[in-house]
C-alpha cells in the first residue's frame, strides 16, 4: 500500500564494500533474513542510534564496539529484535559477533550487530553459524538490492538509492538502504539505515555530516509516534575514491554533506511512503516560527494527532483538528488570531479562523490527493521546518494487531 513508492532505481556499488545475504530461518521461512556488510581495512564508520532508554542489546553492543574499533563487518538480522531480552540478549549479541569474527578473521569488536523484528523473544543464536557462513560466501559489490530486501519486516517494498558526483576531480559514490514502516518516530526511529561511500573523511567530519543529514531526514519523519528500541543509522566511508576531506569550511565538504543529506532525505521519505497502512504521504511545513525548535514542536503535534491522521485518511477537511493540535503544542504566548493554514495550496484558515474565500468543496478536493502539503504559518518569526508523516488507516490497526501472529 506504499504511497507513490516504486522499486529502487539503479544502485551503484561502493568500492571497498561487499554485501552478502542468507536465509538463516531466524523467524521467516523461505526468505533471506541475515545480512553481512564487509568493509575493507581502513574504512571509517559513524553512527546514530536510538535514544529509547530500553534500547536493544545489539544497539548497546554496536555503540560500544564502534567506540573501540574501526568497523570491518556489519551483521544484521530481521525477524527478531533481541530487545527486552536482558543479560541473555547481550550474551547472544556477543556470541553472534564472535561467530562472524572467527570465520572472517577479525576482532569481535570490529563487528557491529543490528537486529530488527519482534521484541522480547530470545535470539536463536544456533541459527547464526550456518547463516553467517552462507552470507560470507555470498559477499559481492552489487548486493545492495538483495540487502535492502533482506532487512525488511512489515515493509512492502525495499528502500534504497544511490548518488554520484565529482568532487575535486574524484568520482564519489554514495549508496544506502533503509528499512522501516511502523514504530517510526524521530530520535532515530523500527528503523535501520546503512549508507556507504567511497569518499574519505576525518572521523570528526564523518560524524558531523551524518548527524546533520539525520536531523533533516530520519529525525524529521513519524508514522505513529513510537520510537523503536533498535534504531540505527550507519555511515561507512572507505576512502577508495582517493578523495580525503578534512576541512569543514571547504567546498568539498559542503558538496559531500549536501549529497549525503539528499540521499538520506530520499530514504526517509521512502520509509514514510511505505508507512504501515498508509494511504497518504503528508508534508507538514511550519513557517514564521520563533525558532526551528518550536517549529518542530508544532509540526510533530500535528503529525502525531490521531484525530488529524484519521481525518486525513477519510479525506475529510476537518481543519479544526489541525488548529487544535497547533493550540495544544505547548507554545508560549501563541497568538491564535495570527495563524494561517493551507492544504495543497488551498487557503483554509486566515488569522485563526475560516478564510472568507474557503469552501468545503475546495477542502475535499485538496484532501483527496495522495500527497498532501499542510502549511501552517505562525507569524512569530522567520524560522521554518518540514516533517513528513502518514495518515492513520484501518490497515495500520490490522497490521499491528496481527504482527506476532
């Protein structure tokens, strides 16, 4: 039921990275559910992880390993989150890293584990040795699309894209994959993202570029307001292009950071378009806010309102629900009499009330579209922001009611 989302286009290999998949039988039958991404020596890694205090064992271990060693292997499984599993879950995550490290000939700390799927179930470690062996045998540079399919859970389509440009005479490639459909909310939201590039960056700039890209993409989406226990976004930079960026003020860095931000934005929007049960792709644009922080505060108040989201599903121009969400967003000294509202270019509310030229027929025509732009002007300053969300349908309830069955 993805909204305006098709299969990924051509995916470009990233020199220095290989990907392999396998059907380990962790939860799913007759499909790949184990992914290994192998990085050549010298690769640098940066990551952003979930801020959920109940974070999964693989998140805790990956964060620890990344602080100790340069990553050589990413080990990803779908179908089991290994979250809510206590000490046994941490032991299982460690054991899977040791299994891969022993077979690949690297330190266990050079393996970063990732899991997605059902929370609270023990990770079936006994299935990993054979799965890891199979995935290692499958390693190849053109494995990005199979990798994107392998990490899917309730996703209906794989999410992947590539970017390529020339920086200081060097051809630079970025390719990324993502999974996520439900339990999606900012602060890294069940969301996994793996991006590779053949550019070389200092560790400081790699971290900075990733965090900025995430803020404008994966931290600007929401499907249902639930932040997962397992979210992670990883950027691997192999340096194989011969380009090395060490100056934050350089045009080289600006070009790379812009390309990364664009790729992450496409992946993030693909996650929303494939949101569980989604029939609408909704952009919420807040402008003339006092600050970006308060603009985001208002945007997410609207994006998380079940009354707004169900009205959007019904294509019902019940615009009072949107204004009510703005009013309860917690802004200090909000002058409701200065707020304007537009949907898909139709002026609905002016100065806090129904616009004199607005008709119900206009509202119904605007809401009937699959892609919606809700623009709210606060008349408080010059700051603005955009976030992306979905409607809330009967299908979302069905998917999540049946998730473990």
